[in-house]
C-alpha cells in the first residue's frame, strides 16, 4: 500500500499523475473530497468495483455514486432534463449527491436495480477535479467505512484500519465528519434523502 501526503488546495501534479496511473491499472484508492474521505476506482473497471463492495463488507451490493469532472461529463452517465440541469448547475460543484436516471452507458453494477438510477457528485475539491480530468473517466465514490459503521475522518485511522485493503491513500489531513447531502431528482420530483453538509433550498 502506498501513502502520499497531498495538499487539498494545491495538489502536487506528480502525485495526481501517479494516482491516475494506479486507477488505470485497476487499483483502489482513498482520497479526500469536499466532505469526507472516499474510496474509489475507475468507473470502467468492474472487478475493482466488485472488490470495493467486498472491502466494505456488504452482504449485498449497493448502488455506488460516481464523481464526474464537470456538468458535461454527467450527461454521458445520467439522463438530465432541462429543469434538472438548472439545479445541477446551481449546486455543483458542491457537497451534494444527486440521484438521476441512469443512461445506457452507466454500468449496471452502479445502479439501483429497481429504479435504474445513479448517484452523481462533483465535489468542490481540486484533488477530485484533477483525478477525474486526468483519468478521463469518473471515479467511484463511497465513504471509507464498513457497512453500517462510522465514517473515517482521520487519515491516521484509515492507515491503521485499512492497511492492505486499498492500494493508495491520499492523505490531506483530518476532514470534518459531514457527508454529502443526497437529493433525488427522479421524474423532476425533488426529495432530500439525506441531510448532510450541503444546504439545498427548494
């Protein structure tokens, strides 16, 4: 396992490039977002996605969200109406996860099997932005925790408890324990599924 300290506001390009090469190689990484630490891999690597579900000790696979580089990138993986686009443009980048109808390109393994939906994030975070832009694909994002247990906010705790489970930890110091606010926009009906760091007004 590789551990790299990284500046959350001004990440070293060489560290980002190294992380991207690991993602391309199917590796699993831990990285900071604008909320909590996330665990992820390349959206196109099914085996790595399956391994993340296993690492998190989930008895049944659950839908996983993705981090996109920008609004244009979202349109490949989700079906967006004009009214939904206006909402996304207002709140992203930011501490939100938006639930949208999945497009035909979105891997089935990420979707809610009944509703055919996918969670989309664009964190206000330079590291996430650089990773997805240089990779050319979204990355999986899910909290660094075991199923039903607390989120990790300290990289030292992650290093201790997750040693050997992941391939790379990008250590940006301790983060606040505030997850993203999850907002469903399905069928243009707005519903807050989880209140987190983001304040959504409607």
